[in-house]
C-alpha cells in the first residue's frame, strides 16, 4: 500500500512481549481392539477424533475393550465437564496376544504421525495389552515402544503390569526405565450387563488425569494420588495397605514405583479412606530421582510447549536488543504467572537467563541464541513425619492459671 501524500498511517509494533494460550494436556489417545466396531466410522489403524461423551460414537465402538476403555475414562469425569477429547485408533485382534501387541506397536512406533492426522496432540496415551509378557525375563513390546516414542509428542502413558502378585508386578517394572511411563499393579472389576469382568485400570487412571486437570483450570501440574476411582465394582485382588506400615504389600509396591488402588475401610487406623476405591500413585518408571513424580513431567512438558509457542513468534525476526529482551521477558512473565498460581515453586531470574558465556558473538552471528532456564516444579506430599514429646511448660502454665484464678476469687 502506498503512503498517503496528505493523511496518516498506522502500523502495529511486533517488538513487544507476547502471550500464548494454555495448551490442552488432557487430550487422550486410545489404542485398542474391538471386533464389532463400525468399520466405516472406525477403520483399522486409522486415528479418529471423538468426544468421549458422544453416544453415537460410543455405540459405533462396539462392545470390545476399546469401548470399555472409553467408558472407564468417562466414569472418572464426574463434574459438569463429563467427557474427554479422545483420539481412537482401532487395531485388529491378532491370532494371539503377541500378534495383537504387534498391531498396537505399529501405532505406538509412529505416535508423531497422530497429531497432524487429527489436528490435535494427545498428551495421555492409553495402549492396550501392556500387562502381558512372553515370560518373566522379557519386557512387554508395547511398553518398550512407548518408552521410545512418548517423548516425540511430550506425552505420558499409564500402563498396566502383572496384577496377580506384587513380585511379578515389581519384576515387570524392573524392565522399564522411562519418566513417561506410569506402572499400575492392579486391575479392576466392572459389570458388563450381569457379568462381572476384570479390566485394566489404566483407562480409569487416564480419566483421573483428565479429571484432576479439569479441577485445576486444565493445567497438568497437580498429582492424582489419593483420589477416588469411579465405575469400579471391585479390584482384581485385595492389596494389603496401611498409611502407617511401610512393610505392607501396597507400600512395597509404591516403593518400587508401582501405582495401586485400594478399598477404603471404615474404622481402621491407617486406612486410606472410610470407603470407595482410592488410587495411590505418584511415580513413573524413571531410574533416577530427577523427575520421578509423573505430574512434574507433565508440568514441565506443559511449560515446554508454552515456551515453544512463544519462541515460534520470534523466529525469523532480526536479532536486535529489543527483540532479545522481548523474547526473554515473554518467557519470564509466563513463568511468573505460573509461580503466582503456585503451579511451580520458582524459576531462574530473568536477568540470569541470558548468559554471555553461552551467547558468543560467533553464535549470534549465525542466528543462534541460548537461554538457561531453571524451573522447580512442586513435589507431591507423600509422607508426614510427626515428632511428639512431653510439653512440661504446660504444667507451669497450669500453676499460673490456678494462682491467677485464686487471686481473682479472693
């Protein structure tokens, strides 16, 4: 457009700070089988985005494990927001479990192809058959695939492990090493019509993530431990658990980073609740303590995506003092807001993010800038230690109170 000879012009500055919307980290990907699903609505090996509360979509899923997984998610969504954004990939049931696992692995090996296919990025991945192992010395192929590929889309996965004994569950966990995988060592029981059947607990845990996110303005910074699971009619077995005794089976499983669910008991000291079914789990299958708590992984992923979105708006611009300052301030202001909301404990001061030693003239001349950003996520409250002793000062107070009272009476 030509500038007017006599008049005025307006342009908007793009040198200032920028803000971005919060990403949705409650989107779920479900990979399972359903032989009687609608082949037209859910073709094999094809991602399909649905609203998990859509009754027509639920009917088209058929009656198999895929349907059970979606209803397990929905059972946890007990507020007004009673459905989830779910991407479904229906895979074929194999001649045996290993072949079914192979069909699932074909999808999990290409997780990064899901987002562009449905225009959404799932952050919670629910893949079937993770509790199966060929033998006690062999890892589950679906879990090994998830460990390799979840990071490509910044997602996590609740995975079921052997639920028959604590020893087998721990043995299965020992074959994992991933901050993005959350082992679950017990299954649930649900009614299908008049039949009581056993089903994996991972769909309910996926729904629990979505529920807790929704309770916290859609942000994934909060743990999901000590929360009720709904839709259960029982558990695959009774895991002995006490809040007071670290030698119980449940506590030993938790010490091995295996999540559990237990039934509440009325009038029992050390019970996790007076009733209902309570999920207890905080950890992933990481082998170090850096990000062992899975809510911290999700929170850091959330902030990483926001930093990606902010930086995206500055890429391609000329490197100037004002541009660098605006970029750094945009990230620092975003982190400031999350600290104010108590999503994180703290972060590197803005003045310390841009270091001269890491931004040489040679690097800047090549168009490369580097920020050094420390972020401390909030840990989960896992144990309360109490030290109780005699308080003899109370006796001194008692004497003083008696004397004061007598003085008043006289």
